[in-house]
C-alpha cells in the first residue's frame, strides 16, 4: 500500500476513534467527573466534526489508491466531485454513500 494512502487511512481511523471517545465523554457522568467537567457539558459538535474528517480522509485514501491526488484550494469540494465521478458514477460505490457524504460537505 502506498505510504500516502496509509497516512490518510491512519488519519481517518484516528478521527473516528477520537469522535467515539468524545461521544463517550459527553454521555458518561463518571468520565466528566474524572476530567473535572461540568455534568451538563457535551461535545457533540466535535463528534460530528471528527466523524466528518474520518470520512473525508477515507475518501482521500480511496482516491489516492486510484492515483487521484487532490490538493487545495477547495480540497473538500474537489474530493467530493472526484469521489462522485470516479467511484459513484462508475458504479464502484453505491449512490447512497455519496448522498451521505454530500450532506456533510460544506459548499
């Protein structure tokens, strides 16, 4: 596996692990006490953000594995467009995955 692909897959994995951890903190009173956080504190916006980045880095990894290297500016939009063009419209991936990704992309 290409080292750049591996880097993006590792980033994707790290982001989803962090999102899961933040969700646990948001929902676990004991963890909040251990971290000296007020009981009503939640971090759901961060869970969403880190989940999005997990998807984004995974999409970049898939594209890189197909020798499609995307960079800025507007890298998020470009990744979305290339993902659609090279993976969805070709039938490699289901359209539903693109619809989920599209709802997360900031345009």
